[in-house]
């Protein structure tokens, strides 16, 4: 087993060393046919693995997430992105479970991706990085589990793109997944979502600083394009109601409109901040690759067009959650997954959480989500012999 | 009365001369306080004004519309944008009514706007053009009516931003509006809509070819930024259902995904076409100004925060239409207008048209919309003494 190593990662916070597993000579074959000989996986763990190695939970992050699900994120200087959910005494209780979260393949927080060095050239991959899929991300996660000596997972859980990974886990490695929680996700990416991703990619590629993907070679960053991509995406993460409640037409630090193109409205100022802040922590090429992986996600297409076929014979216990105001991954798409699981005679719980917080609700303080997940995890733990 | 003149307009189709009214020395005072001494208004008319001058209908166009509501548009080489609605024997029957449509103030099809020559400098205005409002657009339309010798309108009608102008007409010049039809509009622009506009503006201003708005001086066009702005906006004009029906996850001219960043999906190809096509016919600075005018629109704010106050004492007959799948201007926002009109004891008809075509439905073949508007116009014509 290769040793876990510390390795300096280039990027927004160059002084920080992510916790990485260097998996040399693994020969990871991707859906596109390319093979990555050496793979580095940046990850974090929380809690302790029990002696039976039966209490591991894999947390899968969303498009712009990272391995810092809980605790302190040294890159952003803020709490981990799912600190409300993961921690001692939390729903995903790190006093009880061993939680693993890794930066996805193609990401930009230490795992092999377009900003890392291509061994063939000694320069960052850029667009020479092979195009990856959600299934490829899951393969890389399985490699990490092998590396850590963990056979199967008590649970795999995630929201949005993380929820896609959860479904893919249950399909690619059904024997390794005791329970699976997919939140605010879908079995395929919709035309509207592909369209929004395409706008973001076009914004990045239109930025002259992108330099056909070779900006890192020239010490440049396509900041403006990446910020616009983030701004457009960010609108889709919130509901109209949430935007209205949070901002309405309130003005930003002024008594009246300026008759100009400054950020008169708070919602404009907020979006601009979201855009410029994102550029500090995310790589533009990673954004292209990870959005593309989501666009390509289509479980049924890989199973003769029949979604249920993907789950035939599964023994995994599923929990599917959606949010009533999520228009990016609407409840109807979760229901399709539930119907397919039912058709495959799988064990599945489903809940649509009533909330006006939109897609981002999976990251927020949603008591109904917490209660449902607590109950589901407790029940599964009992079945797994982890105590009630 | 100044003469109507032909004038050569710079832009996408420099050979074409728009039909223009040059209104010199009119001193148009704008909401921002600036005064435009000379105003040129590009417009088209369809049908004949009757002797009593009582059969005029003003059609107001949307954000990216123009004066070519019907017939042939010489700039795009295609039929006018509302040819389904306006023409001989159509709902807005040009055998019966005299239809006027003008390019809005701040537009880019011949009416005074940021791409026209600033008399003070001899160069295109660019960002020296004053920021305008929907009320300013309506003032410019009233100037055209004065120029044409038309006192009052039998009807003013429009969708989206056109519907905003309709409401503003009824408020600014109640005595000049016999009937008013506002389709897929609202009494104020929502936080979400401001956010989408801000993304588009940031995309334009991030393009180095924008050159702080002075691109025309340098013979440049911020094509990439304007195309991204159009792509983002275009998604909002359609419903998820319409996108799914039209494209789903169908691939573009290929059997399987390419594992690359080309337009694999038809929806990507379609959006790219929408973006690049738009750049040929629209001016980037106009896009900034006209979106800003929409953002600033807030009738209640100008009436002590009470929407109904705007309509007190009105004698105009109103018809308000919305579309069930329009998420840009959802039905709830039309209902607010209807409630305010009811509170002001106005004469108002309201219909939510059941359709899955989204916001763009007002431009499309919607039989329920046609029937409702036919009935409304016939009834109003009867009241106006124009025959049934």
C-alpha cells in the first residue's frame, strides 16, 4: 500500500499542504479510454475507524466543494462546507462514524486534475487532462478506500453532484455500499442544467486570460470569465423566494438608485462578491471538467435506457431527499430515481423537504433533513450491527 | 412638426435606412435629470389611421425586440417579431387598426441610444449616454405620437419589457390610453431577474473588447461577452419543460459523447447559435442600458410604496395576461398588478394561459392568448365606437 504523503499543492493558498494519498502505478482506466498511471487523492477523515472497519461513511462533495466537509478549512479559513451535518454529536456523528471525504478526480484541491502537473510534460495538464465522468470520480474514491484498507462503506452520502456520485457508487460497487443517501440530485443532468453549465464554460473560454486552457503556464488566471460563470450558477442554487427574502430590491449602501452601472442593488453586490471570492479558491479548468462530468451523467443511458435496470438485485438501503423549492434538481427528478428503485424492488425511503431555500438547502440548517437523515442512519446502523 | 426622414444607421446592417423621426429641440427631460435636446425615433407603422384618429395601437417591444413588429424585418431578413399577432386579419388587425411600433429609447435600431452619435463629441455616446428608465422610454413614445398627430391610443400592448411600458403608459398618460394589454410582465423587476441581468452586464463588461464602453471608437465589438449574456438570458426565456421537449439530452450531429468541450448536446449548440446570432443584431451598450431600465422599474416605489396608488382614478380598460410556465415573470407578479388594479376600482381582465412554453410564449402561437386578446380588443373597440 503506498504511503500517505504530504504534498505541496499549487493554487490559491500555496503555503498549505493538503493531506494526500499518492497512488502510483494504479492504472486508473477512465470512461473515455484514457489511463491515469499515477493518481494523487487529497482527502480528509473525521472520527475513528472501528476494529471491524464497518463504520465508514464516505461523504461526496458537490461541484465546487472540497474534502473539508467538517472542521476547519485551511484554504478558505472558514468552517468545512458540511459542518452543520458532520461532526461530534451531529447527524453524521464523528464520535460514532469514520467519515472520509476526498476532493474529486478533476478537482483543484490536491487531487489529480487539470491544474496538477502532467508527468508527460512537466507542466500543468490544462486541456490535456482527459475528460472525466461521475463514474471516474467514483473509481478514484474506490482506490482511496482500497488504500485505506476499507472494504465496504456503511454509508455513502452527498448532495447535488455528490448525490450523483452516491447513485453511481450503488451501481458501480453495490457490494461495497450498505446504505446510500442521495440529496437534491438526479439520475441524469437535465437540458436546462446542461445549458447553464454551457454558459459558464463559454464565459470562461471567452476570457482571453484563459489562453486555450494554458493560463497557468503563463501565470495568468481567467478571473473575469470564472467569476461570471460562478455568478450565473449561483442564481440557480437559490430559489426566487430566497433571493426575494434575502435581498428583494434593497439598495446597497445608498439611499437611491445611482442611474449607473455600479451595484445599486444588494443582490448585485452579493453576486459580484460570490464571483470574485470564488476565483480565489477554484481553478477555471477544473470548473470545465467537473461541470462536463455532471452533464454527461445519465444512468439510464448506460443501462439500455431503463433506469431501474441499473439497480436490479441491489441490497443497498437507499434514502432519497429533495427540496420543494429546488428548481435545479426538482423533486420530479428525485421521484424518477425512487420509482426506478421501487421497480427494482430496492429498499428506499423518500422525502421532499418543504423549504423555500432552493437547491442550496442541502448545505443549510434544515431541521426536517437532519431528522430524516438521523432516523435513516440510526435504522441502518441497527441493521448493520453498529448499535442503535 | 419636424419631418420624418430617412437616416443611415450604423450597425449590423449599415446599408439599411430605418424609418426615423428626427425630433430636434424637443428637450426630453429624463428621470435621471439629464436632458436630451434632440431625439431620433426609429419606428414602423402598419395599417391606416382613420379619420377620427381613434384606431391607433402602440405595440411596445421587449428587451431585444425592435420596431419591426410585423411584415419583413430588413435587418434580420426574417418576419417581424410579432407577425403571429400583428397583420391583416390577425388579432391586432392592420385592416382595422393603425399600428405603431418604435425602437425604444436607448435601443440600437435607429432610435437615440448609446451607439448613436453624441452631438457634443461627434462620437458614439457609449457610457456617456444617460441611464434611462421605462418611464423615459414611454416619454419618447409620447413624443412620437405628438409628432404623428395622434392624441390618444385605442390600445397600448406589449409583452415582457413591453408589458412594463404598457403599465407605465397607463400611469404616465392615463388620458391617452383607452385600453392597455400587459403580457408576461410585472410591476417591478424581481431580485432574481436583476441578478440574471447583472450576470449579462458583467459578461459584457468583462470582455476586453468592450473597452470601457468605447469599442465603437476602435472598430471593436465585445462579441464574446455579449454572446454569453444572451445565452444566460435565453435560458430564462424558456421553461425547463420546453427545453426538455425541444432538446432533452439529444446529441448534436454525433452518435455518442465526444469526451470534450465541443457542443455535444443539441441544447449547447442551440445556445451557442443564439449567442453568436444575437451579436450580429444587437449593440452591447444598448444591452446594458435597456436591462438597467428594467431593473429600475418599480411602480410602487414611485407611489409611496402602494401599487394601487399608481392607478387611482384610471379609466383605462386593462387586460393582464401571464403564462403558467413563465418563471421569469411568474403569474404571481401579474396577480399583484391585478390586485392593485382591483383595489383602484379599475376595469381589468386577467388570464393565466396554460402553456409549457415559458416566458417566450408571448411571441409564439398560443391560441388561448389570441382568443383572449381578440375578445378584449373587440369589446374595447365596441366601447370606443370602432364597431364590433
